[in-house]
C-alpha cells in the first residue's frame, strides 16, 4: 500500500494491528502502532489501543499492556481492562489480575464476570480463603452471577439448558445422559478438581461447596 503511494487511515491500521494480534507478531505490532503518530499523523483511537493491548497480553507482555492502558489518550473502558484480565488468567498473573478486576468494577460494578475470573484464578492456585472472600464481596455488593446457559433447536422448538436446572421437563433424561457421559470421561482419564477442598479447613468447606454448586466457578476456554 505504501509502495503505491497510498496513505493508511484509521481503519487500515485497525486491520493491520488485528492481523498482528492473531499472528502474535509483537515487534511488528509495536512498529505499526508507533508509526501511526510518527509517520502517518494518525492519533490512535480506542480500537487501536484495544488491538495493541490484546496483542501484548496474548504473548504475556502484561506489564507493557498495563502501561499502555494507563497511558491511553482516553479513559480505558471495560473492553480493554477485560482483555488484560483474561490474559492474566491465562498466564497466572494473579496480582495484576486483581488490579484489572478493580478497574473493571469501577466501570461496571454490577458485572459478575470480573469476580468470577478472579475467583477462578484463586481456585487454580488453591487460595481458598481468597475464593471465599470474593464470594462474600459479591454478596455484600448484591452481585449475582447468571447461571451458564446453552440451547439447541429441535423440530423448530428451542430447548434452553441452565446450570443446575431442575425445572426442565426432561430433566431426568438429561441428567441420566450427563451421568453416562461423565462416567465415560472418567474412564479415559478425566479428573474433576471441583471437590479438592481438603486443603482448607472444615469451617470453610461448606461455603466453598456452595460457591461451586451455585455455578460461580467456571472454566474459561
């Protein structure tokens, strides 16, 4: 494009940064991002920052991603902080994840997602006391996590399934199939960690079990 004398615009740079993010081209992404102002007189917009943060976060450059967020020319929104939080979970950066969660909750205090992600991070390193603490904060703030939901259309009728749903008219058949599938999964090596509570004292076990059975612990894939 440049070879033919065409000047990139904001849309062009979003496409370039998006491509760099998907291909994990960190150095190229840094180069193109800095060239927006330096070479093309383009002031980065929120979408450009989001793409750059996503690129840095994907490859584990979390400190650089955080610094970029904090030097944005506009107020960071929930999308950009959410990108950093998700990357913190992937890379096991709990303290930075806690910081991202706090920033997210300043913007969306009723959003249960940040609480759940942070709690999952604590679960994965066995910090059960912090899991309980997050749960208590949610209750105090009146934040309710919506249960997981999926659906399938059969013969032009939509069937909706909720986590721990006991109201579905075919619940007995559904749970029977799930039980069979779980048994087959265990036969090929699947091990659930949902009951690994022995590391914490007996007083907290029931609260942790309630937390998980309520559907507040979920894996992000």
